[in-house]
């Protein structure tokens, strides 16, 4: 069964500092991996995705993520955080099988200090 | 850019009442999904639907839930007799092909059961 672990429930960073949100997945084959951002009371916005090719993927809002098969990880990074990045971040794994459903991690809440 | 739409955006209902949540997937998409997010928790898969039948459902999707594609555009989730614990944000998603890497999520319907 596919699963996702986001080890950090809550992260606080200062504005302008770098950010890394961790994501580990469990899946038997090559996974499809996603990062979503959710502001309070809002829907899910796709930041970036990986399904093949270059293991470093670029997304919107200056985010990037790196797929490391050996570590079963897909960590999200941003070199300089802005106050507007404060939100909940979800990592998810999708699959060709299992009816294509996505399995989400528990999420990481990002707080940005001025 | 085409998008998934959901109605209503918010719904308040009394316990025991039936509710129908509506989704209009992207027009050429063939696979449809419902997810649920209880306040403060992660997004959970409920059901996937293809070719007018359920492909997969989670343990959450019990006999109180049903899905239907009544016409060529709508995809509905019905909760027959709502319970307090059904209060959540419900997201619809769609993809063109099974295993396509991106599921397109709607903005969600926030359901409150009193």
C-alpha cells in the first residue's frame, strides 16, 4: 500500500530564510509525487509534481523539490521564504494502479516570522 | 485553463438529513474522485469512479455514501443520512487518463452537520 510521511508537523522560519519540508513515501513502483499548498479554508493548489525524468523539479512560487529514490524522499525547498508562504503543505503520492488515487501525508504547517 | 468546479461552496445541514455535493469535472476527463478533509487533518481518499462505476473505495466510504454521474457533466457525492463526523471539506478531482500524473482538484465544499 502506498503511504506518505511528513515528519514535521509544524515548522517556523524567518522571512528570507531558506526552507525545506520533508516528505518520505512508500510505494512499490515508481511513484507520482506531488506537493500541494493549502491556505486556511481554501482548496489545494498544486506546487509541483514528479513522475519521471529530471529528479529536481521546479514549481510555482519559487519552490523546487528533489526526488531521491534511494531515500524514498521528495523534499520541498525554497531558498527565501516570503510571509505569504505561510500555509499548510501536503505531500502526496499517486499511482498508475490503485485507480490512480492519491495518498496524502498529514501535512506540515509553515509559520513565517517577520 | 479548464478547471473542476464544485457546488455549493458551503452547506449546513441537520444530522440525519441527506446532502448531495456536486462537481463538474474537466470536460474530457474520464476518472473522477472524491476526497475528504476533516478540519485540521489530512486529505483522505473516499472513492474513485470510472465508466459509470466505482473503481475503488476507502473504508470511509460506507453504505451512507454513494456517487453518481447523472449526466455527461456532473459527478455527485450523496450522503444519505449525515452524521456529525461527516463535517469536513469535500474535494472532487478528475484526470483524463488513469495514472495520469496530475489530478485536478476542485475548490471544495465545506459541509457542516449540526
